[in-house]
C-alpha cells in the first residue's frame, strides 16, 4: 500500500474516533434530543470516513458513509434517536471496529457488511430495520456502463449548470465519468493527461474532481471524476479511455435534464442547510466572544507526540542499568569517603531520581484506556439478560504503568460480567425486594500510597455465605473442622478456588466463581491482591490492589546468613524485633501474639534452605507482611534498609521457583532475590 508509512497513525486515530463514537452514542441514548452529541458523533464518523478513503480502505469508508447518512437524518431532526435505530448504528460500529482490527493485524479491512448496510438504508427510507429482509443487490461491475442517471456524484456551480442546460438544447449528451488507475501507477499525472487528451478528441471536459491543478500535482488516490459533453455514444467513450494503459476501470453515468433538475433541487436544499449551519455557528461564536475573558487567553493546547511503547521499553531498560550503576557508585563513594566524589555522586543521584520519575510518568496511562470499553459491554449485556443496569465509572483518570494496563483488561471484563449476570437481579425480583428496578454497578479506581485500587461494586443479590461454604465442603475444598472456624472474608475467598462455582446454571456470560481462580492468578502475577466483601441482599464488592509500576520498585533489603533478599514495601505492614520467649507453637506452627493478633512465623532460612552460619540469637528480626487480611511474620537475621531496585526476571530456565518473583543486582554487584510474599502467605 502506498500509504504504509501512515498506517500506524491511521489505526491509532481510527480506534480513538471509534471509541469517541461509542461513548457519544451511549450519551445520545440517555439524551436523544441533544443535537450537540449527534454533531460530535457525526464529526468523528466524517473524519474516519475521510481517513479510510485516503488510505484506500473503501469498504470501511462506504460503511461509515451509510452510518453518516442516518446520523445526518438525526442531526436534521428528520429521525428520532430511538433505541432500535441506535442498535443498528452500534452494530455498524462493531463492524467498523472489526475492520480496523483486521487492518491492524495486517489484513485488508474487508468484511461482509451487507446485513447492516441494508438495515441502515431501510432506516434512511423511513422503514423499520429488519435484518431478515436483507437482500444483497450486487452493484454494477467495475467499468459497466450505467445510463440510469440516478447516481449523481458531482455537484455544479451556476455557470456549469447553465453550460449543461445549453448543451442539452444543442443535442449534446453529458456523462459523468469515473476513471480508476492501477494502484501501482508511478506517473499518475501522465495517465490523467492522456485520458484528458482522449476525451478532448470526442468532446469537451467542463469539470473534474479533484480540480485540474490537483490532478496535475497528483493530489488524489487512484480515482478521479470528469464531466464530458459529447455527441459520441457513452460505450465508445469508455472503450477509448480503456485503451490508455494502467487504467483498471471506467464507470460512465448518463446525465439528462431530469437528473440535472434533481441535482439542482438537492444542491439548493444543501445550500439552505449550510446557511442555517453558518448562522448557528455565527451565533455560537458571538456567544463565545461575550463569555471569553478580556485577556483573550485561549485554551492551552496539549501538545503530544506519539511514541511506540517498544521505544519506551528500551529507554526503561537502559535507565534500569543506570540505576544499578548508581547504586554501585554510591557504595564506592561511601567506602572512599572523598568529598568531591561524594558531592558528584549525590548530584548524579538527585538528577537520576528526577529522570526516573519522568520515565515512569511517560509509561503511565489513565485506566480510562481499559474502562472506556465497559459502558458499551454493559449496555449489550443488560439487553441480552433483560436487566436494567447503570454503570458508574469513578476515577477513570487514575494512572497505572502501561504493562499493568495491558494485563488488567480481561480479568476486569470477567468481574463486571460476573456482577451483571449473578449479582444484579431482574427488574421483577428487585421490585419485590423493594429495590429500584435499575441495578447499579460502580467501577472505581483510586490511588492509595504506592498502590492503585480498582473496585467493582454492585447493589445486587450479594453472595450467599452458607451456599458458598456448602459447595466448598461438597467439592472437598475445605474440611468441616476448617469451615467451622472461617469468618465471612475467608469464606468469600473460597470463590477463587480452581473450578469453584455456586452458579446453579452455568451461562456463557459468567458463573460466580468460574474462572475467578484465573482472575486472581492474573492479578497476582503483576503483584496484585484481590479481596471480596458482600452482604446478602445488599450487594458485593471486589477490590483489587495493584502496584503503580512493575519495573523499579521500593523494597526492604534483609539478610539471611550471608544471603540478601528483597521484600517489596507494598507487602510490608511493619518490621519488629521479638524475643524467642514470645514465640508459641500452635498446630505445629510457630506463632506470636502481635498487637492482639495471632501471626504465624515463616523462617526464610528454612524456606530457601540457607546454611546457618551464625550462633543462635535470643532475638528474632521480623518483617510483618500481608496479603489482603492474611498476615505472616518473615523471620530474618537482620534488616539492611529501604532501597530502590530494578526488578529483573529469572529467565526461561528458572520458571516456577517457589516464593521468588525475580532478582536484582545490588550496588556491590551481588544478586539479591525478590521474595514473593503472596506465595509464602498462601
């Protein structure tokens, strides 16, 4: 394709416009009389059509054009934005998204959209859209002569209209000719010149689209239009043009007096509309002028540059190496204790710290990137399930690292589908329970410390604790003895057991518990923690705690014998030193009574089989860590302190190492393993 260098920009911008169309269609459904929303949708669709035509994706451009016709009727108040009409427009948007997706994956963007095109045309004619009546009428083959005069594709000014009128009186025929050049044509202007030469031998060209100057400068794709006055038969004209090499198709349309009259009326109507639009714009401008502050300070334009994420990854990797070397330099400087060196290293540390913040911020994206696909999904699901659901999104501007954003989409989709299918009840059930017919699902994101929390809350039926416990006992997930001691939070956590489901009827939408183990493992793989709270009859809340970034993290360095380990600060509650006398045994497990709570102890020297080299001490150094509400105390030999470290994977040879999530290189060149506290608590 001749525009391959622009393909990436085309895909990005098309996806943005489609998302804007989706968002505004949902707003239009709520406020069908708000024509400003229709204007926004129309502008996005019009821009998308123009881009698709420029890039040569004709199917995409044609479908957008059909959709645009329906939007134009709504915009001019000739059609109401009913739910049935918007269903068809949404279906067209689905097809457009599929076509752009196909182009993004290397395809040509072609797709059979006959059904939706017919429905859009039915709406245009004022008929009720009926997919069952969709009949595909093949369009004339490229180059086929069409003398119906019904397909007028050029407009004329008053002078050109007069010329056409006079030519009909003098016995001339008028043809609109669409010429398509081979897409591999190198000298397009030369071919256009040859076509014009052929046409001037048989008649007179009175108009071309694009203009003669633009054709000469090759400012067109492969197609151009000309209007010819001639006394020669249309078929002969077509054959003459086809003799020019590198012409792939010639489509000729006859233009008679009747067609010209119809065109005059159409142009007159469009002219009136344009005047109305210009007046409205003029009034808006006046209104804006009166409300604009006197200093005329315009809206600040947010200047951005699109950068490929791979380049940011390379930048991040290089900076990570710099962080490792910074740690090494700091250690050397402290050992040498030389003033000038210390000052230089301190300044370098400060600058690299600022640089680190900028690079991390460059990788940050608002969770809106993930959230904005959900309103449309909720609309479709609620219609499918005959439920009334209102999705509220709070904190969509909250930012997360791009790598985490890429991972959380699918598990969030599952949790939301889960809430709608098994959380929100049908309108009849809600009415009987004294609730409003419309259920509410709140999708919330917010920052807290070094983490981002995402919550999915519904006001549905809630989770039946006894039902969950009974199912867990039946499946052998827990024993009778364990079940008797479990609190509500621990019972709800059973939902994440593999293959666990309380759904009496498994649907293709979701089952409360089906796949929740996968949801949990996906979040845990990026350092997240999932917890559930619920009240029967009131609703449920799924809360996900996520780290801000995965590459450079804050850790507490600890020592076990001669080995050093890093424990992520996001998992640490606090550190403590306790006497051996305070340690008790319960169920073959060493525990301590810490602030009124029984905390089990985990000896890292036993977990990682570290050879003991020190004499037994009377005191234990503890790092108290948590996973949700579960807490454990990691026993280490000494606490070194807090550090910024670069998280490195262990590679393909060391997969599934128990309780180790990666490694880092310290300032002295030594490798420290990063402890996966979630695995230890589990």
